[in-house]
C-alpha cells in the first residue's frame, strides 16, 4: 500500500506542476519526468532502487537526452548565487589544456568518484580530498582550478555531458562552501569522451565516473 501511495503521489505531482511551463517549475518537471516510471514499477511490486544497483550493467539513462541543471540538484542556493566566472580569455587565462596537476601534490588532488547516475559525493575519502583542495587554493590566491566531470560509457553522449556538468558543479559548490573564491573555479564536462579505463566492466565504469582537478598559476 505504501508503494502504491508513493507512486500516486509522484504522478499527481507531475500532473499538477505540468500546468506551469515557465521558470524553475517547468525545469523541475522535466527533471522529475525521468523518475515517473519508478512509481509504476512500485505498483508492480518492483524495488526500483535495488534493481538499479544490482543490475548496474543495464543502465541506459533516462528517456530525456538532456536534463537541465538546477540549484536543487546541488543541494543549495549557492549554485545560483555564485555562477561561473568570466570566460577564460576574458580573465587573461589560457585554455583548459594549459591547466595541469600541481607538482608533488597527488595526495591532495586525488580523483573523486561517483556512483552510477549520481553527482553527489558519498565517500568520506572524497570529501577529505575536497577539503585538501580547498585548503591549497586558499593558501595560493594566484591559483585557478579546473574541475572536469567525466562519465562511463553507458547512456547517450548528450545525457552524459549533462551528468558530467552536474558532477563538476556539485564539487565546485562544496569548494565554495569551504571558502574558496568562486571566481577562481572553472568547470568543464567531457561526458564519456575521455575515459580513464578502456574496459567495459563495472570496475572500469567506476574508474570513469569521476571528477579530476587541474590548476593554473597566474604569474
């Protein structure tokens, strides 16, 4: 009965909000649309969350090719309060290809990994990495950071480009909350175009669901 009520609530919410196709409400409707079919699965007695994890190799992404980013996805209004800084050229900075890992700081700038179809950091070790990166940036005010978001090979290229953006921006928000100047943090998504691991196993996919850090020190 609980699953049936849950499914009914989700469907009702979709119908209600679809009356307004403007502003953030419509963006939320499009984002929420990917989850509607979960309610119908619940009606049939399927534990959707369990299915999603146990059958990870069958992940194909939602029906929508592109799901817009909104502040609720990043768990706070700080995402909209501090938008992306100026274009690199406007800031007198080179392209992202000139950003690199800092020398002898691999322990601080470790790669952060994500669960399937998620952009929220779950592991304590990854949160510690974010704190270390924030500490370094605050101690080096002439340093600019690039956070690149990456995905595994599953789902469409367009959807993975969106997901990579979500991952990079969620890490950016955490750094800003740690006191890093938001004008010094840039993000870029490569979707599934730059895999770290070339295989097709769940372990390879995990290696590819990541965010990487590179820096540029302005003279």
